[in-house]
């Protein structure tokens, strides 16, 4: 995987190398447009959900993506929202991304969330500030709040999986995962007018930030922008 350009919170651009050689098979927190494109490509190719998650992680995640979400602020800066973990987020840099052979270390999915820094409230506040006026955010807000305010979700893997479930369910509101593989569906998205709309949407999706941003702006139609170039996959 080559280098991707991301915009730092200070507004300057930095080069970020994405892709993990031996990633975990649960979703990252930073479910970017690029990640979802790779994930949907896996489903198109006949992978199971778990296989598609693994492949997307292998191609376009960094370690930090598992505990940090990126959004674009209206002023052009990239805002990075981090989850607090017991032991500090630096633990992600020192442990393996598969269940560790050292029984004293948990797998990355088993890392426990910390309430340090009031990050739950801060994330929800950032969502409201950045996305609150977007036409579809109110459809996503109840699910996000339910996850963020549920202190029974104690582990990173469970939290990220819940966020993924909320975004994926809204993205796929009008189609099922199995329908993505059907010839009838592929023929439909190859229609010139549909394909033109898909390309228009694709140009508006910032693939370096969480798909929450595009879903809040375009709703389930975001799917068309992500899969428009996948229609020819056999």
C-alpha cells in the first residue's frame, strides 16, 4: 500500500503510511471512506464479513486507527478524536495486533476503555458541532449516543464493532450484503445515470476521514459513491 496524505489538526499535510501486515479482524474506530471501499470490495469479491474486515485492515489501517477517529472541520482542519485506554494509548504501539503470546498482555480487542479525559462527552460534542446541521446526522445520532453513553461497553473491540454496526446498518439501509453480489444489483448500478450519480458522490466523499461525515451529508446514497467503481468485479 502506498502513502496516503492526511491533514493534521494544525492544518498542515502529513504523509501517513497505511496498511498492517498482520491486522486484527475487528473494525477500527476510524472507519474511513477508503476503509469502507476496501471492505465493500471484499464483499463484492465473495468474502465473508470477517474476511472483508481483515482485508480492509490489512490494506488501509494504522495502529492509531483503532483508537482514533478523524473528521473534517468546516475550517478545513482534520479533527482527531481519541478514545482513552487503560494504560494509555501508547500501549497500542507496544503490543502485538494478534492475541499475544505473553499472557500478561491482552489482544488489542481486549484493551479496556478508560473514562479519563471525558472523551465520551467530548466526542458527542464534536459530532454535534461538526455534523449537527448535516441532513442525515439526526438519523445516526441516537445509535451513536447509545453506544457512547453505555458504560457497559468496556473493551475496545466491542466499542469499535458497535460503531461499525451503526454506520454499516445506515449505509446498507436499502440493500443487504448478499444483494451486493447479485447480478441484478450490479446491472442496476451500471446504468449510465446511476453510474454518473455514483461518480458525483465519489468525488464528494473524503476517504481520509470517518465515513460518519459522508453518511451525515449524503445518507445511505453514500453507498453508491463507494461502490461505483466495483461494479465490474467478477
